[in-house]
C-alpha cells in the first residue's frame, strides 16, 4: 500500500539522486542549457580566438529538441560534478541546434543557418561535439571537416565521454 510518507520519501530520494536536473534547464528553443555555455554572436573565428586567449579549447555541441541522448548527456554525463567541472574549466562550448535558423559565421566568413552549417560539416545526429584547434590560423583555407581536430558523433558512456575531452585538451 502506498502511503503519503512513502510517496514523499520516494520523491525526496529521486530529487537527491538527480541534483543536476535543477542546473540544466530547457531553453526557449527546447535545448538543454548550462549556465557556463558560451555566450556568442555566432562568429566562429571570434569564438575560437576568445577561447584560446582564455586558455580554453573551443567546441561546438549540437543538440535537438526532444533528443533523448541530449537529455541523457545533461542528466547523467554533465550531472557528474567532476565531468562538468573539467569541461567548464577547459572548454568554451557553443551549443547549436542541428535544425536551427540562427545565422552562424564560419571560419571562412560564410554565413549559414545552424541547419546549413550542420549539413556543411556532415553533422547527422545529436548530440554531436566538434572540437577545433587552438588557433584560427589556416582554418579558412581548409575544407570544413578538416578544420576539426576531433569529433564525438554520438553519446558514449561517461568515462569515454570525458576521455575524449581530456584527449583534445592534452593535444589531439
């Protein structure tokens, strides 16, 4: 038999087990947001340069409204305080919508919607994370996919997830 006390205890246990749910919030676009995500004018040359000047690596995180894997990434991977702190302290993360309409200025000066930008780089699913070099030097002359130093095309388990960030930070 379910009692009020049992129901309350169960609810409190669930709330205690998921402290990051209150941190990650859904934005107006339906994407999960973290308060440490990069605030950007969507000019990638500027974003990468600013990140490097601040001692961080630049990454683009692709999301989609109602994406179950995106939700899992925020509720599990980024809910781990060690994972979240490492990424927050070492990366400037720009969160884009794979179907979005905001205008992004690519490294070569091209202006594309988020959706067209994703297609240009061959981003096909979410979440996906693109990692870029520490300098914009020479990026404009490269083909889009050659501008990346690494890519996480799907959501691995939390250990592999943070290992990818560490590998990039350590000079992949």
